[in-house]
């Protein structure tokens, strides 16, 4: 049996952080970082991570991302927009990257080196720059974002703010191994599940496609424990793993495109899609996206469950057969466009399921969870 649950960390879209996030978007240096999924090349337009990275480099200084090609001298250009793009760790580091995510920490070290140079640069009338990092990653690339948060946690928020947009963070570990056998906590799961001690996070968006894959695929996502002082948006979305951010025309891909674009704009990253005309079908208005989400509610599909890595254990991602909203984003969009949809459940009527796509737990663990 499943029941609705509440995760013990903040999942509200309301800003809980004490920092001025709008000011963070206008800092000296905006470093936008893109990290692809395991087997993907960042310079091949397979997913939206690659597409947005291409739109970013037209408006910024591109920094070399390979360890042997790092050019710290480029930071001397001073304040402005910079972009870093990384291949998936399986492509860049072969079999060890595919099986064990080898290479993610190396990629994070490259980012760290650039950040260190920006913050400590000495120029006329000043000693260093204030930096905002806007990170977008998918699958193992999303796990890279969590490793990055750990790596940069000692920087004061006055010097560095890290914003994360993570789609389906999949560590590549079997749930039972990381839960019961990893006593030394060396698995990707146990190294990055808890980032609650990272105090320089700004906006954090965590999206989880609801469609399950076979257990043998080792694609259980990681429900991340985040600090209370970040602006956290955690949501379940349409699609299956990479399918949620492919370039095909669907409600799932259009919703992802809208949210990535919204995140990067809010966080201060410049984008230029002028030379990228092959994804125009994804860039639709909020009104058209809302119509598409409403049509999704009319589809008759069986309920599904997807197992997750979580603390405490037992969390799942579910799809119900019917609900008032597709997900939390759909509810927010209805509110922003002032449609009035869902007022009957906002007033406390419990006779309606709120979200078609949601987080849940097994009844055996329901007293331990705090989802919202």
C-alpha cells in the first residue's frame, strides 16, 4: 500500500534562504555549467542539456573543461558571463565512468579551479569577484552537481552562490546495496544523498520523471536531503529518465524546456537561441503549456510506482490514475495565470487527490517521512 507522504526537508517553492537571490543573479561573474548524462556528448544535440549549453556559449566566454586544457588565464577577462560544458562521465572516462561515475569529481575539480581563480583574482581597486554558479545536469550529470555542492561548501555565501537544476539524479547503485551493504559509505548514493550542510546554495530544482525502468537498469533516482535555507523546488514530472529532456515534441519535453529556461533566466544566465532553430517546437508560452498539462489529466493511464534511494528508506515516485493537477509545477502555473483551478482543494476538501505525479512511501515507513 502507498500513502501520500512528506519529505523531511523543505520542498516548497517559497524562498527560505536569507540571501538576496536577485542580487546573486547580478553578481560580478555568472558561471553557467552544464553536465550531460552518462553516455552523452555535450556537443551533440541529444538532450536539452546540450541545447541550453549551446545557447549559453553564444552569450558568454567559453572556458575549456578538459583537465589538460584548463586555461585559468581566461578569468582575467574580468566580470561577465562564462560557460563550462562537460561530456557525460561515461563518454569522457570510458567504462569506469559508465559503471562507477569515475570522472565526476575530476570535472568538479575543474570547476573549483576556475572558481578559486575568480574569487582570488587581484586586479586594480579590488581583490576578487563575487561568483554565482548556475548548474544544469541530468542523470549522472545531476550527481555531478551534488558532488560540486560538496566540493564548494566551504566558500562563504558572500563570495559564492551555487544554484542547481538537477534532472533525475541517478547514482548508478542498486538500492539494496547502498542501503544495506555499503557500510563504508563509498557508493555515489551515500556520498551525495545529504547536502544539508552546504550553506551557500541558492535555488535548487530537483525533477524526477515518473516512468520506471527495470531494476536491472540500475536507474533508481536519489531523493536528496537539502538545507533548510535554500529555495527548494522538488517535483515529479512526465517522461522516463532522459525522455523528459529529449528534443521530441511532447508535454514532458516542453515542460522541461520551460523550467530550465525559467531557472537560467531567474539566476542571471544569458541565453541566445537565435542560431538554434531545431528546438522551436519546445519553446511555447505558459498558456499553451497549461493547456497541454490539462489535456494530460484527461488521459487514462494506469498508476505506476518507481523506487528511490532515500533517507529514511522506502520513498517512491508514483503516478495516480486521476488528480486535480499533473504536478506541483502545474499547480503553480494555474496560480500564476490566475485560473482559479483547484480552489476547492486549497480550501481543505480532502476528497480530491492533489497531484497526478507525486512522492509517496510504504505504509511501514509513513511515520518517518515529511513530504510537502
